């Protein structure tokens, strides 16, 4: 009976990561490691397991955070060093630059310890960085990696955690061409839509900037929604009208529902967004770029974290507007409209498109007529 229950759990787990998997010839099963089993790391790990790669896992929070993966073929390593010693590819997906440095075994003064990734690297190994982190810190780590006869690939991902879980994410990749071609099938398990960003470094800048733009939209959409609410505009009508108008955005299409359900949490925390804004401000200072808008956005996120907590969702600036106006944006009608809502993504003629599911679409007739033309 226990074996049957375990088999059922495994089937459910694999269905959760349901996209088809390309054949991976390298690395071999048990030779790819994932450090950091948060939201990003968990999604990537699920895709690695689905591909039959039996990833080696490590997280400073301990083995318990990886329980579901270990039950489905993953292997636990007692340390970052031990993981690097047995893997040909080491992937990191960590919250902040200092966490990446710590995993590498690099102290604040730049000294390399004997218990991190760098201490365990085997010649010829490849490090893939999926974290959104500091440009200069990533470059420094790359130097340390290459000193040891290994290769570095920066591949931050974008597109939403829901899309990452089903292997449809976009990866912004920086690497030399030979190494890129070698790791491309592996990266494609989670992010088959790859944007080449040159040799190394620019991909990190691009990823930071995309998140900064999302932060501005998260702050702006609450104000726009409240004006509509107080003007008596039906909120579902507002959602539908804006998403085929010039004010549309990825955040509008995918985060409006998080206001409707009252979570304000699109699988990304306010603290993570504030971190990316901070990284962008560092780049702006370096290049002498004024931050008139993003400086204000940074302050809004600080206010939100102080009031609602650092783990509140990145759409939380909308809640700040609701509280200031003492008016909730979502009513029972709106909650009902988005009750079973979900979405996927497609790239159509070079642009990101959000197909919505399980929600009434008033534009079906328009869409069909355009297709006929």
C-alpha cells in the first residue's frame, strides 16, 4: 500500500511538470547539480527530474526543502563543495548576489574558502547562473570559475514562475558560443525560448531592466484601477479593454488576477522586486543615469515591505492604493470571473503574447475574424 501511494505521488509530481522533454545526452544522470531550492530552483529541479537527469541538490536550509524531489529521483549533497565534486554542470538559482558568493565560497573580502562550489569544481565543469544578480559580482565569479579550467554561463530567466514550471520560460543567455551550444539542450528544459545576449554580462543587465519595468507597472496599475473603480467602471471590462489597448503589459495581463483573488502574489515577492530595483539603481549610479521614476518606485516598495511584510507579493503596491482610498478593488463579481483563471505564453512574430484560460473572453469573435482574413 505504501509503495502504491509513493507511485501515485510520483505520477502527480511528474504531471505538475507536464511539458515534453527533449533528449539530453550531456550531462549524464546524477551529473547535474542545483544549488538553491526556492521557487526558481524547485521549478528547474522538476524539469531536470522529468528529463530523467536525477539532479544532485543542495540548499542551506537543509534536506527537508527538497523532500518531494528526493522522492522522485534527485540526490542530496551535504554541501555545495560536495555537489560540485560530483557534477559536470552546477546550476545556481539564489535570491541575492551575496548568496551566490557564499555558495561559491567567496567571503566579503574576496577570499575563497575550502567549502564552496569553487573548492569542489572539477576541470571542464560548467557553471550555469539562473539567478538575477549583480553584474559585477557575476563577472568576478566568472573569473574564478575560469581560473579553475571551467566555463561560466549566465542565463537569468524571465516570463513568470507558472511558465517556468511547464518548461516555457525565456532565458537570456551570455556565454561563449561553444559552451552555449553544449548547454543549450539543458537550459531548454526550463527555458526553450533563448535570447542570445553575447559572450557574458549583458544578459544580467537586460534581466534587471525587465524587472524594473515590471515594478513601475505594478505601482501604476493600482492607481489606474482605483480611478476606474471610483468612476464606476466594471473591473472585468477594464481588464478586457486595457489588454487590447496601448496601456497593456505583461504585468497587467498576469497580475490583475492577483488583485482579484486578494493575494497580490504572482510567485514573486516584494523583497525580490526591491532587490532588482536596487541592482538597477547601482547600474544607474555607475553610468550617471538619473532615476526619477525608479527612485520613487523603490520607495513605494520599501513602504509596502514595512507595512505588509517582505514576503508579500510583488503586486502589493496595488494594496497600498486600496488602503489609502479605503476601497477594495475586487468584489464578488470580479473574484468569480477570475476564479479558475490561468494563462500560458506564446511568442508571436517576435512579441510575447498571453493566452488566457478559464475566463470569459469577449474578443473571441474579433480573434476569429482576424484569423479568417
